[in-house]
C-alpha cells in the first residue's frame, strides 16, 4: 500500500511540474483509496471496471465501464483517471477529448458529451501518459507526425496539432505525440494554445473550478516529494532529484547551514541561498490590469498578486493564445487561481485519488510549493471507494467540438 501511495505521489508530482511550467496548473492529491492487490473474479457492483486482466476486456471496454461508473457519481471533480496494470495491445492510454467537468451524457453544461474520464496502463512512461491523457480531457489533440502531414503539408482541417503555423510535423518531440516515450517532457506551443484557448473561449466546461482557498490543508508531510509541507523549510524532491548545490538538505527537508531560503520554492531567493534584494521582479505582469510584483528585500516570498482593474475592464480581448501575454483577456485575469478537482484509480492495486488543480493559463510562477499534496486521514482501503449504483499508442476519443489550434 505504501509503495502504491508513493508511486502515485511521485507520478503526479512530476506531471504537476510540467503542467505548471506550461499552463500554471498545479495538481494536488486530496484523497487516496487503495484496495487489495488481487482482482475479484467478478467485478463488484460498486466498481464494475475492477475486472481481471483478460483478452475479453480491452482498454476501450475498461474506459466505457469506468466512464459509466464515473457518470453516476455526484461530485464536482473535473476528471477521473483509472491507472491499470492490465495491458491492452500496444495502447497504453485512452481518454475522452474535451470532456473536462462533464459528469454524464446530457450534463448541465448543455453540450452533452461523455463523463470526463481516462484510462492508462502502467509503463516506464507513466507520468507522461498521465499528463497526455489529462491534456486530452482538457481539449488537446495529438501532435502531428510525418504520417499526418504527407507530401501536401498541413491543412487546418487535419485532426492533429502542428509544430508551428508553417510546419506540420512536430517531430515526435512533445508529450502529445501519439507514441509514448520517457524522453517527452514538455507540451508543444500548439497544445498550450489549444488548451488555453479552449478554456478562454469556453469550448470546455470549467464549472467545476473552485477557489484556491477550498483546497484541503496538508497534514501528512513526506520529505522528498517536492512539496514544502508543515515542519519543512524546503523540499527539493529527494536525493535523486535535488541539485548538488541545493540550498536544501534533501534528507531532512531543512535549509542547509547558512542558507536563508531555497530558490526552488521561494520566489525572492537568489541562487546563493540569500533573500533577493528589493526591487527584483518576482512575478511578471500579464496585462494592463496586472502590475508586476517585486521583492521587498526582507522576505523570500513574492508578494501577493494584485489586480488593478475591475471585472469589466479589458472585456474585449477574451480568448487567444497560450502561455503568456494579454491575449486571453479578462477571463484569465479573473480566474488566475481557480482549482480543478481530479480523481484517479489504479488497477491491480486499485487506487482512487482525488486531485485539486491550481489553475491559470496565463500566470507563470517560479516554482510550486503546493504539488501533489495528500490530505492526512484520506488514505483508506478499497472498501471506502465512492459508492454508487505509444511504439505504445495513446488514444483519444472525441466527445466535444474540436478546437482551433492557436499559438502563443
């Protein structure tokens, strides 16, 4: 049980950092439920997707069963993910595209669609597949490959995300490549633009977003998970991921002797582990309504984000591109710190976890202090699961209108 818990926290933490770098979306674990490693001979009514690994049940069947189960839940989670140990040919992941916040067919969003869910198989690229499938739920499609482009190049009607406005083939370099690989560690500009545009222009439902204040407090500290938790002054991610010259001791999660702060987690900290001088910009401006924030010379923390415009100002510029600038307009200005709840399960050792996501497609932070956080007391066995009545391919199933690809 502890190994499964640690693995989930690790995978979500890594994906969380990539999402924060690309979209300023930070994942936080709210609840984790782990059941017995053995599969029942017949799936219980409460978990119809918990079937043994057999040739008669492939990843598509498991997604359909899991989606139907998720669609009957009365919750406000944005996405449910099923992590399975059951292989299904060469496919290691599958998701409903653009289904964020959907609970069931005919949802209150008014566009119908399928309950937001995805399924992935455990591989050496586990966090990449998790990040890939979640991006599908957020509205992203696959990156274009040489096979998609052909001799005539890219057409806007093609069902893939091109490398640029003038180049079709993304050259297998990004997370949304159709074939998974451990070496893929970032999203393409096209994917960033697609997701941010989809949210800004309301192509995807965002009704399940809540304020950051509603994210649960963290009471179950774990040194080495990359999250600064109660009792820790820093957390550089453990001995394997902590830089050799880190200001933080990876074994104790306390600052090294003589260090005042850690630049990995403190916005106003220098590489020499000292509080930055007054006037250093620690949070850049994103629009005329959002002045930049600067360090005060006494604290290692960047001051609170301040907005100078009311909600009606700059209302004519909603939508647009990806990770920066004012093109997303007032919608993003008003929603920089919204939160998405996400849930997940693992097959074999069945794990159900709920994630919170601190969200903004415009704001870029230096480094997270909240990552895949686990609320104390919310680890339990499978009996407490929610009740109700690629060479490895990564697959997407459409359930919402296609989005126009935009560039930052």
